[in-house]
C-alpha cells in the first residue's frame, strides 16, 4: 500500500514538473524553429544579428529594420511603445509596399509566428516592456473620398498638418525638408510620394488613418494623435488618395 502510494505521489510530482517546464520547452522549440526560418527567409537582409547589417542591405535605398532597438515603423501603438504581435504579424504577412520587404503570407501561420518570436529576441526591450495600447480605428466615414472631403483635406495638408514641408506642394515627396531627413539610424529617408499611390503599410483609409495617428517611428514622420482631430485626418486621407496620378 505504501509502495503504491509512493508511486502515485511520484507520478503526480513528475506530472507537475512537466506542466511547469512545458511552456519553456515550447518557447525554446519555437525559438529554435524561428531561428532556422529567420536564417532562411530574413537573414539575407536583416543580418545574422538582426541589426540590419548584411551584404544585401548595402545596395538598398530603404534599409532593412534593425530589430535590436525594438523600434518599428508601422504599428498600431503610440510612439515610444512596442508594437503588438498583431502589428508584427501584419508586416510579416503583408510586407511593405514600395520596399524590398516582401509578403510572407505563403508561409504557414505557425512559421510566421515562430519568426516573430525569434525577432523579438533581438531586443532586450521585450524582456522589460509590454506592447503599447493599440489604436482602435473607427469606422470609415461615408464622406471619405468625396470632393468636399478632399477640399477640406487639402486645406489641412497645407495648413495645420504642415504636410507640404516634407511631402511637397504636389504631394510628390519633394518638399523643402525632403533632402535633409534622416532616421534614427542616420540613414537618409525620403518622404512618401503620394502621386504614386503606394503606401508602405497599406493604402486603404483604415491603413492611412493608423499611420497618420501613430506616425512612423524612427523617422521624421510624426504622430498626429493629439495634433489633428479625427475628422481632419479622414479629410487628409481623402486628399492624399486623390493625388495618385493616372497611369
């Protein structure tokens, strides 16, 4: 009886140990899988150490992200805060239009999540900080893309928004400040050329609202979260979308 009880207790102890260790084993497995996937799909541009230093990066106009600083351009969280996993998954899955960052939507979701976890390991920020509170994008107003909204957006673009200083009077990215802009890493950056209708994080009204509200971290593109009213942001979006030149 005593022997049977001892075996039962031992089994319970082993079970509890397995339960405690399982998350760390799973995390280690994810990291291991993520490393291999990263080396296959990402290292050629972002480098072995995730710092954006690679042979491929030398010839790129838009430099690969340096993951070691934990700074990401396109996200739904306020400037100065970490992005959510959903933000990173969106970039991995959709890619960044107009850059060398492709879409990896063809990879299984579990592979993309493994890469995401591995990328987060490059910066110590993830060990001490939580992701910021994501912006909730409201429903797109019916007036977006109307002539009236475009006219109002144009006034904000040249007025309180101050957009023409960098993006130019024609929206072609040739503003007075366009040649002197650099990012956090000291790389020259060019303002978006709205006449091409290509937007890194997506050109749908919801995408542009998110970018205007949260800014593009690590660049001169500010957050308009507390500068412009939502109505003004939607009107600017109407104006920007009207600047695309016909093919």
